[in-house]
């Protein structure tokens, strides 16, 4: 099976001095996800937590929403001529009675692209297919002070990043700031899928009392994954996209961007942010 990191020879130049040494890099390999034996999508990922990645991907695509809808997830033979198992092909078999969606070519192209689903049709799809609508009762309430310390807690939990510097991370926190789970991957969307997939197999969906923190920007794709898992708060250390903000506003998701210490922007769902100071208009 592929490893999380690999060693490669590199030429180092430091202040005019040249040396040769091995460098530790994050591994990147393709993962083909099959549904009941039929190819569904291919994603580039860091090997590890592949079953959780596949399950989380199916949650985000609206194929499954409960753990009992999955009968099995197994590695299967790859596309090599000798049929050797590459551990880069995963087959998800749905439980009897679970309806298999019609996976068209158009849908497949969308789901395998790096940007995820796009456009107004995507907003409609998320709103109509999610079985875990964001509707926390009573509402989750998080303070700016609590949000401010979460990036440092996420960074401290990143084990592979310290060796490679080339990974995105995503973490689930409780509304009190307790770290529930953290996953790393070369793709930020894969890191979130691994979190959601693990929660699915542990029977913890919907994640209606969770805060999702991502190490990069908040794209539409990540907002979509949060909504599909019933997560009420999504925070990112970088900027959100306009479409992510639109989706958050439509779905009731709280979206926080530019989370850097005590500074942050709240783009949607501000009712979940426990504020003491009066908001100044400007």
C-alpha cells in the first residue's frame, strides 16, 4: 500500500552552498472510487483512510447518509495488466434496498474535477438531496475567543505536515472547542471527506453540534460537504468564495473566513457567533 510520505533526492542551495540530500515529501496517488463495482470518480489523495474518504465522498454526493446504507468497502484489483492489487481502487457496496443513483457521464466529470460541482444547479442539488439539514436545536453558539484558538490546536495536531509542509488539514471540534478528529491530505476536500466518512462509520452523522475547521480557503465544495453532513459551523483560515457564501446563506450554515487569531470575518449565520460587543455598520 502507498505510504503517507516518500523520500526523494533533492539539490539544496543555501546561501550559495550546494548540497545533495533526501527530502521527505507527502505522497500523492490516484484513488478510484467504485460504487457497486462501477467506476464513479477518481481523486488524487494522500494514501490512508481510503475507506473513510470513499464513504465521506458518497455522503457529500448525496448517495448515502447513514452507516447502515453501506454493506462493505473493500480494496479491489487495480488496472495493472497482471491484476495486482494497487490499493488505489476502492469498491463501495451499498446495502440491499439502497437505491443506486444514476451516475451519468456528466455527473462523473463534475465529481472528479478539482473544483467539485459548479453553478446554480449545484445549489439546487444540495438543497434537495441533503438528508441532514443544518438546523441545530438549540442553536450552536461559539464565541470569537473560542474560534481564535482553534487554528493553533489544528496545527498542533498535524503530524505529517511537520515532516513535509505539503498537506491540507481539516478538523472537527465540539462547540466547547474539544478536538474530535483531524485528517490530513494533499486535497482539502479529501481531508473533509475523511472526517465525514469516519463520522459516518462511527454512527455520528449528522454532525449537528460540530465546528469544521479547514486549513485553507472555504470553497463552495467544502461548504457543500459541511451542509451534507449537517455541520452548522465552517471556519477557514483563508478566504471563502462567493458561491460558498451564497450556499451558506441559503442553507443556514455559519461561515467564518480569514480566521487568524482574534481576527475573523463572519460571512453567514452570524446568529451562532456569541458576541458581546455591538456590531458597527460600515
